[in-house]
């Protein structure tokens, strides 16, 4: 294996996910004595390109204006051509954990004759193979996969990796024109969900609600609790599936992977798939009527009580302390 | 129009952690007393396909396809009880946990075979990931094997413009897309595609619906590589993490005292964040 590439969506810029992927890429490249390249799908803001040049030895940017508007087929074509433009002999191509990276990774691997893997929490080389550690069975187990073909195209649980260190001298930046076809699936509309406050992934404190709340209204109660301590709101899949809160509130295996300083789980049982999304929280607290709920095996403190009795009183007390 | 849904049979993901064990030789979970079930996202996909058929009102046929052992017939019967029209089981041979390359090639060959007999599938639906290993790579590999455009994390499929209008979830909201057949989507859950419970009558009817069985030999895929099932990745190691912690439960004679304790603990942490 020679070099390592990190593949970044220009429209998303050099965000925390890309920083983590670049950090993982630099460590991997160093372990095999190779370079770190950044492949940027589509034009990016100048400062994002400049930031990438400070951490990568080489940056290749797809210049086509069409790539500003993400379309999966064109992004894939772009990634494949950027891969060739960058030199093509990558042992690994790493991506972040955004929706777009997740959907193109397996397809890019297939086009490049490589191996793909999702949601790696740790990676290392073993000879020509990349070993990727991730969760399995809904978080009940940890698995290590051997990726047998190069390049290993892997999207990472990028927040788990330190951002890449700046290099002594800036990497060379090349801008290339790519050949793109008209896509047969075209994204025609985007509705960004209204979101107050910071993204769940960046939140310091999260108050999440589950099926035990019994309906959408109690989330208003939880909002008051959240506001009293400057928290964002999340939910279990059961609460999202019931339509009580939007899907992007979901924390867990197939929702957001969060890592706040404090996570308060209200009326959430603590299924392994939920724990998988919030297991990196520093401190976890739970409010649940069932003392045997699994969540109590994964929290530092809690109360066995009906949320209806606890939440209003707790909110009042926290408001009082804050004043 | 014709829709095809790929179903995977998995070990029930609701098995509680305390009953969960690893078989170190097999590098997989021990089945124990657990049931085998259809992967939830595959059932969401079946539901999404059936809702498309209902919305189209006319001539839409839904087929279910699985690469699995004979027990996976149950998954296909259940799909037909949900009113899927017909099903096909490709009997698994070799590796019991084949990688996405093997599964993708088998499913693609089966799809081509079914298309020879009954015409092209306008849309192929797969789950976003499986509830056992959850690698979520099969949809992407299959799209490439079939040479179809694809969209991930789709929550609904509506007839429109000679093709379909898709809604999909992203980390920041919703995207709407127009798709020209043939295409592939991976399906995620939302409040509207919760799988329907089959009616008793439809359960009985499901036994009269056609379930075709194919072997790797029938697909001319009887190769060592497919049976070995690990050309792109394999499990090197698997273990159960030990991460249980001691929980300090709020104590006191009255609710007031207990909540007070909880408030103090929460405040301590909040104050330490600054
Ligand atoms: C492939 C797959 C992926 C999944 N991905 C996710 C995911 O990303 N995120 C996720 O959350 N789940 C996920 N799940 C679902 C997961 O297995 C659980 O079903 C889900 O987390 C349960 O949600 P819950 O804890 O809100 O509901 P329940 O398990 O029903 O728990 C409700 C809890 O509320 C308590 N309660 C009831 N009434 C009260 C009251 N008045 N006051 C206080 N407590 C009360 C109960 O004691 C119980 O513990 C996934 C499952 C699969 C198979
Ligand atoms: N053996 C299989 N037979 C049919 N479909 C499968 C099989 N394995 C995976 N799939 C499909 O691919 C999706 C994602 O699975 P995975 O890539 O294993 O996480 C599943 O939800 C199924 O729709």
C-alpha cells in the first residue's frame, strides 16, 4: 500500500467529520510511510480547501459547478475520477459519517475493485489488509473486519478520531474538470429540518425521551427541563417511529451517534441499539419506572420513578438553582 | 410496474444483552433460544413497496427475494401474508455469513433470472442495513452489480412522472428526488412505513402464492468464491464488550428528597461543563 486518501464532499466543507477522517487518514498513512491526499468532490469554499491543504500532502478538487448540488450518481463518478487523478494507488479511501458519504462508500469501493465497510470506530493496517473495528448485533458485540481488497473504502465514526495535525508546509492543490453524466435519479428538493440550538452530535447536554412518555405532548415537558440546563433534545427510535418527534432526533445505531458531557434518558429502556448511539456520553442519567431497565446498567445516576412526577419537579429545582 | 424487495433473515435483534453469547469458533452469535426474524428494515421496505402499489392503484406487482437457508421461507411467507405477490428463495450454500460481494452477486444473478421470465423490475428495494451485523453494504454493491442508479435512506416511494418520487432522510432533514426506472433504493424507517400486521385471511392465502426456489447452480454461480463468501471482507474477531457501570439511585423517604438529590447531581455535572 502506498498512500491514503480522505474523500470529502465540497458542499459540506472541512467539517468535524472530515477533520476526523483526515486525522485517521494521517495516522494510517504514517503507519505505512505513505502520503495523505484529500479528494474533494465538488468546489469547496476557499477556506475549506486551504484548511485541507494544511493537513494533506496533496489536495485534488473536482472543479465542476454541477457538483455543488449533491447528486449521488455524479458524486460517485467524481470520486472515481478524483481517485485516478490523485494517483490511484491508495490503500485506503476514508470518508466521514454524513449521509452522502455513507451512501457512496460501498459503490465507490465496488467501482475501484476494493473492499468497503461502514461506521468504523478504529482502523489499522495489517500487511495489505485494513482491519476495521465496529459494533455488531446492535451494539451487543464488537467486531473486527478484515478488508481483503485495496483500496479499503471506509466511512468512519469520524468524531471518534482526532482532527489531523497541521503539516509544516501546505500541500499542493490541483483543480480538475471531471466528465459527468446526467443523473437518472435527481434530487429536486431539500427541506432542512428546523433546528434550534446546536446539532445533536455537537451537543454538550442532551435530554432524550422514549416510548414510556406515551405521546408527543410530554416532549414539551422535556423541553422545559432541557431549557433549564441548556440541553438539546433527542429521542429513541420508538418515539420517532410513533411520529412524536422528527426522525433526525433519533439517537442510536441507525440514528445520531452522540457524545455529550451529560445524557439524560427519560422513559427509555436502554436497548443495545439505543446505547450504541449514546455510549460515548461522559455521564448518563436515567428516569425510569422500571428498576430492571437495562439503561440503569449504563448510567452513573438515576431515579426509579414515573417521569410525570419527576420531570416538572426536577425542572423547577434546576430553574431555581440556575437563578 | 414491477417492484422487487430483498429480504434477509436474521437472529432476533431484540434478544436482551444478558442472553447474548458469542460462538468463538463460528465468529458469530450463538443462536440459543432466539427466533429467526425478517430484518426490520426489509419489512419497512416491503411496507413501502405495498404502499406504492396501493397509491398507484393499478397494475403493480411486488416480488420478494432472499438468499438464505430453508428457514428463510418463513420470511418470504410472511411478506406474502403482508400481500406481496410472489417470492423467490435462493438457497444459501457455503459461508453462513457471506460478505456483501457474495450476497450482491447472488441477488443480482437472481434478479436477472427473474427478469428473464417476467420482465424488468422498475425498482429494487433493500434495507438500509441488517439488524445483526449491520454492515449496510449490500444495497450499494447490488446497485453496482445491476448497474442501476441508487438512493439511500429512502422512507417513501410515490408513483409520479412515469417513475417514482422518493423522499429520503439525511442527517439534517429530508430530500425529495425523481427517479427514472430502473433504479435501486435502500429503505429506512419512519412513522409511515411501520410494517402492517398480516390479516388471518392473507396468512392463509400466502400458502397459495408462488414461492420459487433456486440454487446457486441454477444461477450458474456455483463457484468456490461465492460459496467461500469472503472476497472483500470477513470477520477477524468478535467479542462482547464489558461496559456496565454502577448506577447510583436517588434515595430518600419522599419524592421531594429523591428529586432534590437528582437535581443536585445533574447540576454538578452541568456546572462542571461551564
Ligand atoms: C436494526 C435496528 C436498529 C435500531 N436502531 C435504533 C436506534 O437508532 N435508536 C433507538 O433508540 N432504537 C433503535 N432500535 C430499537 C431498539 O431495539 C428499541 O426497540 C428502542 O430503542 C426502544 O425504545 P424505548 O426505550 O423508547 O422504548 P421501550 O423499550 O418500550 O422502553 C420504554 C421505557 O419507558 C419506561 N417507562 C414507561 N412508562 C414510564 C413512565 N411513566 N415514567 C418513566 N419511565 C417509564 C419503561 O419502563 C421502559 O423502560 C433499533 C432496532 C433494530 C432492530
Ligand atoms: N441474504 C440476503 N438476502 C436478501 N437480501 C439481503 C441479504 N443480505 C442483505 N440483504 C439486503 O441488504 C440489506 C442490507 O444488509 P447488510 O448490507 O447486510 O447490512 C438488507 O436489509 C436486505 O434488504
